[in-house]
C-alpha cells in the first residue's frame, strides 16, 4: 500500500510537467476543413462544345474564396471568342452548388479570388511572415483539397464535398514558379501529397494558418482511368514525394494592391506556430516537477493546489508577454474615446453562440477592481472553467481569451490575451495585450461568438 501511494505521489508532478512543457498538438482538421470548398467550372464555347473541371478553394473573407487561376480559366479560347463560363462552389457537407462570380485573377501568379454571395463560412488566417524563413525546413504542414482520383474511390455524390487531408514536412523554400504561373515567387517544397483537383487548396501549418496555396505538379502524380476493357487502370509517373505550394504571401500582397480586392477584408498574421512555447515553460515544468515530488502528499490531499498553480503559471506567462508587447508599442492602453463605458457602471454582454443559443454576461463594478489571492485584476472570459472568470464553452474560444479591466481613469477597457483566433472590436482586430476602451453598443467578436456591450439596466 505504501508503495502504491508513493507512485501516486508522482502523478501531480508529471501532470504539471506536461501542462507547462511545450506541446505539439495535431491540427484540428474538422475545424479548419469547414473553410475549404470545392470549385466547379463549366465552359461552353461558341460552337457548343463544353469543358468542365474542378479544383479546390478556401475562404479568405466573408463570401470570398481564394483558388488558382488555372482552375477558373479552364478552356481559355482564342482571342475574339467569348465563351460562357459558369463557376460554382460546393460547401462541406452539402450536395448543392452555389453560383460564384470571378472577382480577380492573375495569370502571372496563378491566383484568383471568387465571390460566393451569401456564404458565411469562417475565413482562414493567412501568414504574412517572411516567405523565405517560414515555415522552416522540417516543419509539419497539412494539405486540404478535393483530388479527382478520390471520386473514383468514393463515387457517392455526398462524398464529393468531403475534403481529403494529407500531411508532410517542408523540404525547402526558394524562389520558383510552376507551369501555370509566369512569375517567380517564393515556393514551399513539401511531401504532403496533392493530386489533380487539389489545386487551389490551402497548405496549413500546425496552428491552422495558411502558409501556401497548393498547385498540382503533373510530373509527380498518378491518375486512375478506364482502359479499353472498361477496367480501372493507374497510369502516369510514380509519385516522387516532391510537391509545391507557392507561399501565400503572394496573395497577401495582391490583396493589398489590386483595386478589385479593396472590399476583401483578408485577415493575416505574422505569428510563427509554436513561437509561444518559450523555454520559460520548460524551466517552470522542471522546477514544478521537483517541487511537487517533495510536496506530493500535500497536493494529493488538496487537489485544488494543482489547479491554482496551473492558473498562476499561465497568469505569470501572460504578464511577461504583456510586458514585451507593451514595450514594443511604447505603452499599454489606447486613449479612451467619447462615450467610453465607465468601470463603475453595471454592465452586461449579450449575444449568441455559433449555434444561435443566447449568451448574457452581467457583471458588477467590483468584479473589475477586486483582486483576490491567486487572481489577477479584471474579468477574464474564456473556455476554461479553471482559468476564466466567465466561461463561454465554444471550441474557437481560447482558455483565456479576453479580459475586461478598469483603467486608472475609471474607463472600461478590453484586452485580448493573445488568443489563438483573435478578438475583434467592431470588426477591427485587437492587438494582443493592448487595452482598448469600450463603450455601450460596441460589438466584441470572439471567433464565432459576437457579444454586444450595454448597461445592464437597458435590458431589465
């Protein structure tokens, strides 16, 4: 019995070490594939001849989808002929197609943006990190798309809207092009398998950030077709394991400069996936493990101590990142504008979650100013029951997403706690760890949850 008790004494130490050490989490495929769509193109020439094809696209803003130019430019005809071109999009989990319109194309970059009126799929974030430095060699990447060969394997119509995911690592990044593109640009070489139909799909890092747009390389892919006897046959050059995805910064630059894309609000980030996993976490993990090994009996008898320790570690790490962010900007807070909400007011946030269920968060002034042992000042909103003061159980919300805090002048401010999916105030992204004054009527977007700030008495 004594030996068993000693073994259990090590359990809290191991648990804290795992919590604090850098974690390598696999991509949440189900979450990000909701933003990947299938693109169909049908071209009718003046002589009645028809051509059809399909590819992949991904949502970059509300109603807007990015894809390859060579997909929507299918069947380009001789000068002077005006063919009829119909572009449609099929969303994940559906069998119905939605009509799309071509907004912008670039033959030189082999890129295109199409608009799908009424589509409300979540947009993916695009990386604007240095294209020749990120992602680095050996980094894991994920390709999502709709390879045509999958239709042969799974011919049911319902399966045509289910994306295929493949995983690989970055082989190198350099300047290059493709058969379809005419301009040299940064290209990511990797071994995440892509095939005909995968063109236009996103190449994601482990955090779900788009780092490249997949392009089909005909010299590396098998095809499956019917032979003269009606039997399936594989033909083509064997897969060499070398695939190419032009870096997404080409699209980011085009979105900034092309007049046709001024209305397209693309969200970008310079974040390196895993950059938040600083050595400090590892040092804390080792120290905590050694400390808990000596005090294991106390932690076993008082399980709440482990939860408090984990919370304090996260608060301390957030404090260090807030200091670094503040030093880089020369301050912590924006100046309050006219009509800013006062921290002394009794306030409430109300809205709906992603499924339409109502949410209402009311809070008294003392919740923004009181500080209890082991807690930080302000009201933290997040997904974790242990780390947040107000829990919103949505998968897109971080464990500690935002904080409402009273400013020295008495105004009420909001602060994004470096959340994974970001926070928007009135559709404008908030920089991490910058306190921004808020007023009644402001809309705060936490991924798919949109909350409106009001005086609590307004809805009584």
